[in-house]
């Protein structure tokens, strides 16, 4: 589990295809001295909001294997050596929950539609896949590329967030232009409520 509070802006250093079929899987190597400082084989690290398992670690970085399902459902397949990435280690039980409950299980991808600079922040509008729209509400939480954000406004096919200077400076969201893909994870509590309500109605 994660909190959506990015610890470090890392960088992809290498991507190696794995398997006999193109696009079947890949081994990704990332530079991130902070998150790699205590990383061990089997640990979980969120990369742009995707929970990956550490397969090897050094003092400066780590490697992880990415399966086809993850490449197909997230924007990790578009990464290349030199790409910046948001990194967060799994939360400890004793940690403060600074963002919200984030699983690192990407629900879909959106695209940045427009950016509007403000005096102290920047407003960003992001496309919203039809299957996820029902889980997104104004003032609710959503994870964008692993960053826990509050929804400022929501429409039928997009939503808007406001990014403070810290988010703009320390995450990939300050560097992505209109058209860039982003990983989206909706609030898991909303999905559980929907499931439970559906089961209740079915049994009524």
C-alpha cells in the first residue's frame, strides 16, 4: 500500500525486453538513490503509480520486471531511457497517511488535455475513461502518476486538479505537456462500495 506522496523523482536508465514475443514483458532499471537506499529483493516501489516488485537493488537504483498486463494497462510501456518517473516506497504501518489509500493498481490511463498557469498553482485538466468516471467526485481523491490529488472539478469525460508548486517541482506532473499519458487509480473505497451495493440489490 502507498499514500500517493511521491518521495523522489527518479529516472529510467534502461529497458530490456523479456520473453520470446515483443511486448510480452520488460525489465526496467531505474535510478532513485533515496528509494533504493533500503530496497531489497521483493520490496514494493510505486513507479508512476504502478506497484512494482524489486528484483535487484544497488545504492543508486533498482530493477523490476513488468509483465504484459501492466504494459497494456498503464503508461509504463511508453517509458524510455531518460524518462523521469515518480517513485514511492510502500507505506509503513507506523507512517502518517499524508495522501490517501493507494494500491498501486492502475485502473486506466488518461491524457493531459490542458494546463492553465495561476499565480501560485497550476490547473490541469485530464481526460477520464468512461469506465472510471463514476468513481470520481468533486473534492474526492484520485491518483495521477502515483500522486495523490484532490479533484477540483469533474465532467463526463474529464476532471481537473490544482497542482501546488511542490507538486510541480518534485514530480513528473510539472514536466508533462498536453497530450502526455498519465496513469490513473481511483479511490478503492468507491469501488468496494459499488460492489457491496450491487450485491445488496441483487439479494434484495
